[in-house]
């Protein structure tokens, strides 16, 4: 296999060299032969923008190598055809609905903030996180990440640390994991179940500054403003189409379809296909289904099992999720399970859907239903720590309701969150929850 002499440092759709390096990686992960194009790329001046972009575009002409056995469709009808019957809906007592939705919002926002100071998967590996927490006498993690002063050599927290570390949280920091949840609420209030993918795209370009969206979303944003339509928006010059960006956008679809994983997944599909393909789409369907299933499940195991029912069983994501369940059934320790998942799926980018979904599932299964155990474990696992903390926090927040959330983590949020969405900054978390409850109740009538 010919190695590309260019590398991606920022995963930035605005940088042609990043697009090229990341598209090579994406094509190889999905079984395509790009050696000839890589050889040509190695003879190309990386400063020649048009030549580099031409190479990115010609990657779509590559042929798949023999032996690819995965079945990973993009269309919703094709996805449903692969399923052995989508998970059935269960009723949620209306008396529990409001508290569980509030628990989901609080859990998501707190979990996101818990993971933010170490959100840099190439640097903050699970080993480095553990070493830092042990130095701070904070292992295992059961609170916001502490700040060591002076900072030991070899460690540097992410720049947001002054507002996301222990003792420094006064309201939630801004994060795209929170922005997309607020946007989904706004879109459902405006369009309801008639929401179209084009509605999502228009909201992005009207409400988001482009530098506050990342990877697949930034690539899709560029395609939108350049006049491309769905499905080209998700595929053109978008090597991040199977990364985690859609998975972080599914929760609110689960909140409003409480107890109905397949309805939540179907609605979230219209959001996912704007920017993602294949396993990137499945990640959002799965996240929406996780949240919806948590309203009626008796355990994290039931949540994971029901949600996995919306993922094409012949996909790489489904295989990874099955691996997690098998490890849990074998009564492997948490540390051993994490090591095995890192060995099997660590070749993916630290912001890919498949590896991050695997450790989300693992953190849920090994959480024993305890919010801080689940969120602490997923953050200590590394990779996309804030996104995974948000998802695990959301699911366990719904599963336990507000009574299961630790006060020392929730109180510093002060019932408010920042947002980069125009017109949505300084929202009250309780108000977001109340508006979500209204939508969920409307769908029950």
C-alpha cells in the first residue's frame, strides 16, 4: 500500500490537503483501491489548490477491492429492509415524561462539559487521562476534571478549561454537542414531523457561523452555500461522512419520540443525511433510538439491545456494537473491555462514529445504571470525550430521571447554557426541557 506523504492536522474541509489526506483514509477504510491516486498525489504540489481538489474529486472513481462483505445502505427504505423488524414502541407514563426529559437535557449538557477539558483524542489518550487524574487524586473520574497548578510537564488541557473544570463551571460552556440539540428542538417546533432535510440545511446556513461547525458539517455547509443539493451535500468533498458529527445530533428526536426507538430513528434520518453517509447515518439513528429506548427500558443492557435494532446488521457499526455486548456477556472487566475495543477499533480517527459508538455502548453497559460511573468511564476512555460524555449522560439521565443525577455535577450548570446559534445563547435548560415535553406530549395525542 502506497503511503500518502501529506497528512491532515485539523480535519478541516476548508483545507484541500486535509480533504485529500482524510479522503484517502476514508476510501481505504471502506475497501477501495486508491494506490494509483495516492502515487499521483505524492507527485502533486500541496500548495496547488485546484490540483489537490481534483484528486479529492477523483477518489470517487476508485473501485472497491474484492472481499468487501459489509452491507451499508444509505436510503431509509434500504436500511429498513436490512432490519429483522425494527424495535417496537412502548408507552411512557405521562407522569414520568417531564422528569425524564429534563434528566436527559441536564445529563447531556453536564456530560458534555465533563469531557470538554480533555477533548483531543490524539493527545488525551486513555492512558494520559488516567495518568493526569491519578496525579490529581481524581481517578476514577467522578466529577469535573480538576486543574493542577502548576500543570505538570507533558500535560495541557483544552483551551476551554477555565470554564469546564472543577470549581470553574458557572453555567454550561458553549459546545456543538449542545448547539445541535437546541437546533433540533427549534426545527421540530417549527416543522414537526414534516421536517425535511432541506429545512435542516437552511437552518444551518442561517443560524450557524461556519467556524462553529466541524468536519462533516463544515464540508456539508460549504456544499450548501455553493448550491449543491441533497444527497451531493453529504458526499461531495466530505471525507468525514462517517464520522461522529451526526451521532451527536440525535438526542432530541429520541426525547420527542419517547419509548419509540424506530420513530425516533426515522425522524433523525432526515437530519443525518444532510451531512453523512453509511455508518455516519447509522450513528445518529442509533443515538436517537438509544434515548427513546431509555424512557421505558429497565436497564442499560435493554437500552443498547433495543437501539441496536435500528442499525443495519451487516454494517461495521453493528459488528462493533455486537462485540461490546459479547465482551459484557463474557463478564470481562471494564479495563480489559476498553483495551480490546481500542485494539479492534483504534485504527479509526478519534472522531469516527464506529469506535466512539462502541465505547458509548460499553460505558452504558458497565455503568450499572449509575450516571457518574457511566459518564466518568466514557470520558476516561479518550477519543471524542465531550460528545461521548454528552450521549452517555443523556441516555442515563433519561433512564434514571433527575433523581439519578449527581448534584455536585448538575448544580454548577446553574440551569443555563451558552450556544453559538444566532438568537439562542443563554438558554435556560429547564425551558429547553419544558418545550421538549410539549412536543413529546403533542405526539401522544
